[in-house]
C-alpha cells in the first residue's frame, strides 16, 4: 500500500468514526431531559458517595498517522509525509476532571524535504519507535446536548516517558543514503503533550479522537544529529475506549456533577430528612423562646421567676423576688466610727505588716482626718525581745506602715508625722506574753 492510499484510508476511517460519534450524541440529546435516574443503565449515584460508586478503570486502543512535521516548531523536515502509528493505554479516572493514563505508542516516522530546501543536510529519513509514558489527562470542557449525562468531553494531556527509537536510514543533501546509521536502538526521555475529544457511544464505550506531539530529549530521530534542535514528531489518531465495571455503577467519565447535585437536591428521602430537621429546629427555637420569656422584665425568666409581676425597676434576686435592703443607722455608724478611730494598731512578733483586722480602725481614722483636716502623730512601739537598736528600727517600720495606709486612703502626708520609741514606754508587762502582745503597737497622738 503506497502512502497516498494509506492517507485516503485513514481519512475515511476518521470521517466514519466522527459520524458515528455525533449521531450517537444527537440520539442521547433527544431523550427526556427530566429523567433523573436510568433503568437500562447505571442507577443515579450520590454526589458525596465517594469514588467507589463509579466505574473508573478503562482500556483504549488507537491507530492513526505519524509525521515529523509539527506546527509552530523548528522541524527537521518541511514536507507532510505520513506513516502508520498505533497505541494502547490504560486509564484510571480519579475525579470528574482528572485521570492518570499509562500509554504505549509504536510505529514509524517518515520525514522528507521539498526539493532544494534541505534541512540539517537531510532530505529524507525513516525511523521506527516504541514509547511508554505516564500522563495526566484533564477534562477541559464537556457538552451534554441538554442531556443529564455528558456526551462529549474535550481534554488535554501531558506526561513523561521513555522513547525507544531506531533510525532505519537517512538521505543526505548530496543524495547519499545511510542505512541503519546507529546500528542500535536509541533510548531517550520524551514528553507527550496532546489534546483531543471523546464521544460517548454508551456508558462503557467511547470514541476517542486526538492529536499528540512527542518532544524527545535528544537530537537523533532523523538519523543524523540535529543539535541544537530537539527531535519531535506528531501522532494523529482515532480509537475506542472501554470502561470496566458493573452496569449498576456509572462511568465517572460521563457523570455530570451539576445534574447530579440537582438529583440529590430533589431526592425524596433527602427532602424528608430536611423537613424533619426543620421541625426539630422549630421545636428548639420555641423552647429557647420560652426559656427567654420574661413577662415582668426583671431579668429572671418566667420559668424560674418565683415572684411574677415584680414592679419595673425593682432590684431582685435570682428567684425574681425583690431584695429588701436594711436602712443604715446613722447614729450607730457615728458611734462606731468614734469608738474605733485612733485606736491602737497591733502587730505580730517582729513584723511591721498590717493585719486585716486593723483596716476598720485605719479607715475610720482616715475618714476623720480627711473630714476634720487635723494633724496626727503616729508613734511606733515594740516589745522587749531583741536588742534596743533593732526594736527602734522595728517600731519606725510599724509607724511607716500605718502612715502609708493613711496616705494611700487620701490623708495629706504633710499632716502625718511618725516616731519610733522601740521597747520604751510599755503599756503592759513585758515579762508575760499577754503584755508583750499589747506592747507591739502603733498609737495615734492627735494635734
């Protein structure tokens, strides 16, 4: 079979496959668009049911034409000259838009130049190749023809693999033919990049048309080194793909996620669950409103209010009952103040720290000094334990503690004078503990 006959045959095959695919897609589009489940094929899956509810593993075969002439690149040939290519792949669909694909591609590449336009000193070459690559396939767009399942998917792919090729011959621009220039198979990395369109023939079978360019990380596909131009060739193909799995599961390749979300939205069981949830929420809201209800506005909910109908502005306790505060006895308070102000302040052994029991006396003294503007002398004393010098210092510290408290409470510091007398001028017998306790003191002397 010559190349002209081969091109015509492949062209007719592509046209036939395209017609079959479009006809099947149009047939799908005439089906009822309101049907949310299918009875002859897979049942409708749940949107969030996981990948296990779909068929995802596919195998595909392809056949087509190869050529060394690739658009928009620097080529080692400048004339379209095709040869035969063929492929096999295994694909795993991982989501609605992405899959991993293991490709095998084999065949021959035939390059030829127009007369008088030789490139790199080469007028013609023939190379056979076998390559394996792992690629990622991305669904770029889909067409559903108003049907709830996609009928046409447009995709792009890119990957990395190993290209094993063997140049059979090349012809120099001088007309010399060099056969088997390397004598062995060349192995180099290559990157296949492609695009294509896939037509749904059934839930398991698809028609696949595409175009892939193999970018080889080397310079020898043409048989002669073409440095610095990397070698590359194209593969235009058509093929069939079959997806494995039970008919009770959908093929993830053709699932329309938007339509599926609508299916779940109108699912009877789901709507019942939503209505039941609405009822529970209403009950909770009613219970919360009852708990918050406070008819008399006293801040205590009716369910806990033991004294309903409290007058507005009343101060109530946690049960909603009015708190009755006793009125202060001003005469008793004055007598208490008079009785406690300027009383002696007692201290612990060898300490100048004020005791909390002294605070009422100090507060009363402070109040009187601030009200009257009088001056006061604060005298510190100690018991007879320890040396005289130590007791003098301790008595001054005790007087300073009292002054500090008075000043911090608002008394003018200039009106408070301190003195320390140590163990002198005891008011009780230092030979007994009871007497020593009384002698550890601060006294006030009004002026």
